[in-house]
C-alpha cells in the first residue's frame, strides 16, 4: 500500500492537524527510525519529527487523520502529552 503525499507548498493546510505526543517505553526498546519509517509509509502527512532514544520518543506530524497516528503510537508504547491542534482554526484566530 502506498501513501500519496500532498505538496504542502501547493496548499498550506493540506494537512490540517498538528499532532504531537511523547511515546514512553512499554515492554521493549523504542526505535525512532522504525517509528518514523512506519508513519511515513502508512499515514498520510508531512513535517514528521521522530526524535529520542530507546526509552522516550517525541513525535510531531501534520496529518488529516490524527487518530491513525495515535493508534499506531499507542501500539508501540505508552503515549502522553498528546496535543492535536487544528491549524486552520488557528489561522482564523480561533482556539486550535
């Protein structure tokens, strides 16, 4: 299955939700490269940052389907400090 990516330069808000969270190690070491590869290959979006070590990984990703990101990250470890902001609402001066 391939994921099509929208060119963010063509549409500033191609991906509406700025999704961020921390993943804490559950029962096995975390691998930020493996996590980033899965997200890139399976969830449509852009601006991915997956940084950390075997105990804690911070995720930042713009997507229209934040629930898919939450579901995947929860399968990898314990997720917390979850933030999902609507960038279109924010650009209109509303609460994100």
